[in-house]
C-alpha cells in the first residue's frame, strides 16, 4: 500500500512522529495495517549501530531487508530511522517502486542545538542516548531531503521544536490524506510507483527456480546418456522419465557435447523469458516437462 520514510537528525522527534502518524492512520475510516520498522525492533543499540561505517552499513542492510520483506499492497510500512543518506533513501524508493506502492518522506526539521539539548534530556530521564562524538558525526553527515528529488518526494515537513508533534499536526494530516486517498484515473496528486525491470526486486523464488531448472535438466541429460549407453547405438525412441512426464523421442545417437549445448540454450532462453514474463518453473516436474518438450522439438528438426 505504501512506504513512509521518517527522516531527520538524531534526537529530532522521528520516533514520536512515526507513532503519531501510525495513530492518525489508525483513526481513519479505512484503518490500514501499519507497521513501524526501527532499530528497536531488532534490539540494536544506537551507539553500537553507528560506531563506525561498517556497523552503520550493516544496520541499513538489516532495515532495508526487513522493508523489502514487509512491503505489500495491503499495508503501510513506516521506516523510523535516521535515513540521513540520500543514496539510502533512493534504495528505499526503489523498493517501493518494485512493490508498486505509494511512497513519501516525513522530515523532522530541527536545529542542531535542539538535537543536542534533547539528547541531554534523555540522559536525565534515563533513556537511551547518543554518545557525544557519535551525535556530532551523525549531525555533520546528515543530508537534508530535497523535494526536487523523486526519492524525497512528496515531502511532508514537521517542525518539532517550534510546533511540537501531535497526530493532528498539519504535516501528519497531509501525509495521512496522501496515504489513504482513493485513486482513480482522474487522480493527479497521488502517485503510485510502478515497477520496472531496472528497479524491480528479483523475485524471491527466482533463485530457487533457477536451481531447480539446472538440476532437473541435468537429470534429464543423465537419463539420456545412460539409455544410449545401454542401447549400444540402437534407436532411442520412447525414453521414459516417469508417468507424469512425456517420453523423449530420439531417432539418432546424440553426443554429450550436443546435449550440453541444448541444455545451456534452454536454460538461457528460460531465464531471459522470465524477465518480462512468468518466472522459471519452481518444481522439478515442470522443469523436466519443459526441457523434454524442447529436446523433442530440437532433435526432431535435425
């Protein structure tokens, strides 16, 4: 349904914004399923997660993978994290586009002095806070979203230090309207991203499908080679692979190099067609049936 990226400096009110947005969405008539994905979901310590570039990269990978697994056209995913790097926001935008859902960014615009102040207040309250050196490093490297970038648009801006954050904040209400508005052919102010080959995530089952295809075709080749060795050069009509599969009709001896060439061509053609059509067969029976049909056609021509 939608992906919402919460963006802002450390200690700028992002988590409060995410919760207010989720509550506001829950108050709508449609009451969509909403899930917040953040560091706390994985019991990650913020100082350890941002201690160095490798740790930060690992954190982004964990969050991105969870977003990729969770996105669907039936829910709204809110990513509550710094999301401070524009390249990372672009990756999240690509995930939304691949899933064919709406996308928006909610930005908590807060002065650096207020971020430092709120971080100190967490210490007084006994809440988790950023170490000073980590806070300063994150503040320095923050890349402010720009609504002119497609991965930062539409952009809803909150000003927590000036206006506070409540579920009736104007930016929250605007985001809720954008996320829940019904879309038809005349709707122009709501954009649902459409997947393309360039941005579409690989099908989760495609790797398994290609593995099954490779294994199944090799098994067919092994059966043909074994049958030919037992026939000692005689006719090969009616090689059986089982009751559920068609027979292999070979009217002449076929060498292993030729069989391997035909197998490579079949796997390549099947993989190419899956880019714009259905994925490769995910079970061995279907893969063998397709390969046997292909062999019978090719060997009948020669």
